[in-house]
C-alpha cells in the first residue's frame, strides 16, 4: 500500500520571472534575479536601487583614452569625498560602489598604479553614490562608471560596438573628459584627437540646442598635471597652446571649463623582467575635487 502525502508545488515561483525588470542604463528587460543586464552588461543593482528612490539618479561620465588616468582619478576622488568633512561629501550606495575606491587606494599604498580597466563591460566598476553639499538642502544621486578607454575609442570609431557606452552617454547629464597633460606637453597628438572625437561623438548623440549636449556641462580635466606645472597655472591657456583642436571643438558647448589635476606627487621608472614600469613614489592629490565640484554645481542649476 502506497503512502499518501502532500507535495507543495513551487510553480508559483515561475511567475516572478514573467515580470521583466528594465535595466536602468539601456531600458531592456531582465529577470528579477539577474546580476548584470543581458543586453548591455550594466549592474542590475542600479535598477533595483533606482526603483526605491523618489528621484532617479543622474548619470555622469568620466571619459579618456587608455592610460589617461581615469581609474586613479575616480578612485582618489571617491576616497577623498567619502572621508571629507568639507563642503562636498560622498556616500556610496551599495557594496559594489566601493570596489573602485578600494582597488585604487590599495594599489597606491603599495606604490603601484591600479591595473588597466578591462575591455569587457561585465568587469567594469560602477559607482552609485549620494553627494551632499553644504550649500544645498537636498543631496544629489549620481551614477559614475569606470569605462575602459579602449572600449570608448572603439565605440567612437565603430558606433554600437558597445551598447552600454552609447546608452549611458545618451542619458548622461554631464561629463568629464580626461586628457593626459604629459603626453600633450611632449607633443603627442593622440590625446588631442581622442578629445576631438569624443566631443563630436557626444554632439552626434544629441545636438538639440535646448536639451542636447551643447547645453550640458562638460569639464576637461588635464590629468598627471603634477608633472606639468604650467597646466596648473592656467588650464585654459594650456589647452589653447597644446590642444588647439580640442579648444575649438569645446566651443560648441555653452558650459565648458578646463581643470588640472594630479594624484601622484612624484613618479619613477622601475626596472622589471618585462621592462620598465612607472610607479608612484608618493601620493599628493591636487586639483582632484574641483572639476567634480564644478560639475555637481552645474547639475544642480
């Protein structure tokens, strides 16, 4: 004689998968338990966090070619603002938002620069943060990814190669374009051409004279300026002298400003089996907060 029993059906759990959760970056649907968007590889945590907030976060991009110093700049920026008691303060939203800060500070503490950002979007670090200002009553929510410089250039030259980059920049409220000041001073033209391409790409995404990129804030940040003192003295004059193409293209934006920033106070070349490697001897942040502070102020207008 067979025993009788009652088995609970778990088919009701399948109903959860019938409801698609739109990605906050590209807008395409995903299952409720997806870690990354299956279309653009952006973290789905961004969508879940945005859904529980009254005001959706704004998107801000830090763009630059490979080796321009995006990772070091963003990592140092978040570290300084998260421990700051000054006018601007930053609070990370979600554990994943601390990864870039941790990686950068750990590398600098070991007298190394962090590894180059990989080209695969699923390996990029994203920052979702709340920024508080003493001058403003309400904080502002921002999402800032550490995009690969090589991936950015590939998307510029071959649009739609990286859907996440195109979707993100289409929704961006502002951008910081990072340019290597040392390479410009030494006469290399690739930094100038990259910035010119970047500006043209942004204007092609949305050139509406009232709401498009011509009216959005754009900050040009000359990185590694600690080894280029004239850049700190007058960043705008440095731009006119060493990157005239970038200077002319930037006139298409009604809100554009030039800055100089540096993280490593001094660097040296270290001999290894694979060749020479640039290492930071000490960390002396300079001009890191100013570009971001200006951009946040422009977004709040």
